């Protein structure tokens, strides 16, 4: 059992429902496998499941726990700061493919 620290400026959604809740309600909770530490208060760029930049969010809470199935998970709560405009989204998507998602 150990914690992985997330210091980069990327928040990648794997679940379309979580992303929908963020964009619709301005808040959401994303669940990641394993114990992780997300820096509360930090602003990060949110990416769709298709690796496209979509918004800037602020991490409001990071809760590591063992769920009822005995799995180590981390719930990350976030607030929408703002959606990106088309130009920002294209530039940040290209940059993330080179830095994080590429080969």
C-alpha cells in the first residue's frame, strides 16, 4: 500500500458521466484506482476520455479510501473554473499529446 503523488497539471476523465456532471453542474467527483494524493486548491486542465482539453478545474478534495469491494481508490472532488475556448483547447490538446499521452 502506497501513495502516488499527482503533481502534473492534468486531470484526465476516463468516465463520460463524471465529465458530464462537471460541465452540467460545475462540480463533480472523479474516482481513480489506487491511493493518490492530489494537491487541494490547485488548478489543472481537464481532459476528455478522448484526450482532448476541455476545461480548467480546481481540486477541492482528495480522499483516499478502501471501498466496500476492498479496493484502494481515491475520490477527487473538483469545481469547474471555466471551459476552454476552441483555440486554448487545440493548443493544450496538442501539448498534452506531446508531453503526457503520446508515445
